[in-house]
C-alpha cells in the first residue's frame, strides 16, 4: 500500500503530538500517514473519515462517514447553525445507539427532530467548515466568570508550541465563587534545563486574560488513567486542596 491512515482514539491530540508522531514515521521510512478522527461509543465508534484535504491539525477531524450526517445545533435546541458557528455536534446515521440503560439519559441524548429522524446530541462543541469538515473544540461550553469560553484544546495548542514546553494540558474545575463558571489550571512538562520563571512568562504572553491559569503546575510526564489524560483525578485533587 502506498498510503495507510491510522486513527488515534480516546482523546484529542494537540498539534505537537501529531507532528511528533508524523516525524517519527518519516524518520523510520514508514509509508503510513497518521491523522485523527472523531467518534464516540454512542455513535458506533468512528464518525468521521480522513480525506486528502484533512490536515488533522487544529482539531480538524475530517468529513462524516458514508450514511452519517453531522449537524451543528444551538445547544439544547434543534436549531441548525451555519458554517463556522460554534454549537453542539449532533449525529444522525445507522451507527447511533439504541439507548442507555437509563431512560432519562436516553431521552436527553437521543432526540427526534422536526425531520422525523433520531439525532444523537453529543454534548461536544465544534463547528463545520464549507467543505463539510468537522472541528471539535471542547466538551460543552466552559465559561470563565471574567468573560470568554475556555476551550481546552485551543488553550493547549497555544502553550505546547512554546519552545521550552515538551507537553502541556489544561484541567478546568468549577469556580467555587461563581456558579456555572470554571477556572483553568495548567500542567506543563518542560524541556530539561529550562528556566521555569521565564517559561511561565512566555506562557502568559500567549494566553488571553480569561485563559490565564489560576496556577501552573510542572510535571515530569503526562499522567494517564485508562489511556486518557488523568484530568478527572487531577480535578479532584485541585478541589480537595
């Protein structure tokens, strides 16, 4: 085969992770192309298909699979949004689940729209471009009290491209002083022999005011739990402190 596409599952990959894997494949004379896809168990696993125009960068996950339709709706409604408008990703097709064991949860997730079709409301936030490619930015709208939305994927991409950063990720936790708002905490795996004070200054330069973390915590490596970044465990540690 001249070309093979490999799909990475479980959680989003930032630009540096993607470039690092592609560089490794090139350096080892592999013909494989590594890209990313979007999906979830409730939708029968994968939802999107890699195309030759899909870069995989900036959380672009390709086009919908055959017989699968993706729509972006105003959260909590059936109102379909236009290209590039942020909203809830909704899926219709043969792969969507029959339902959960919990009847109420099923009613919340599977909804019959005015077209008579059953749509899966994913809770994920993203948009479609004019080529029908899907961009996924976050799980739900996470608001900061000072104004602005915290899209963990975009925040991570801003930080990981700083020269002194080997890897980084954000954890958002509820704001105890403001109901329904959240606070960002940043975890950074720095490159060796880096001045952490100077690195902190560089990080704050690339982030907007509402994106600046409450605290930057330095780690030796990214912690995982069941193949995913251990964000829930770290969030519990933050909230219990």
